[in-house]
C-alpha cells in the first residue's frame, strides 16, 4: 500500500473502515519506509478532520498551522466525505479574489 500511495504522488494516506469511518493517517514518514510494520502499527490514530461546512480560509489556515498538504473532510460520525488538497484550496481562493 505504501508503494501504491507513493506511485500516485501522495504524501499521506488515510485508513478507513469498510463504512468509510476514518481511523488513522499514514503520513510522510510512515509512507517513506518499506518496513514490514502493519498499517495499524504505522498509522497515527484519530487524525484531525473537518466538516464540509468549514470555511475555505479557516481550512487553509489549519493546514498551514499543521504543515499539511491534505485534510480529510468527514461527517459528524467520522465518515470520509472527501479530501481537500491545500493547492486546490488556495487555487479556489485565488480564482475568486479580484485581480490587482
């Protein structure tokens, strides 16, 4: 799985149940190694998530504070809705700002 995530250019991978409840995150460090540890051992449990109602500016600020390139969006019961990439969020904000 680590190699598959790296091959796709991802620097993080989220671990979810069959019902799409977010359990953990494999971050840059965990994905960098090809050791024999299990996903359960390698993941950081209970990653921060946001709800779809968060404002884009607040989301970008949170990503900047945590030096994250992606952030999971979940329902209140923890089911994964999607993933926001910081580059996409910044591009969306730039597209609505007036030109100088």
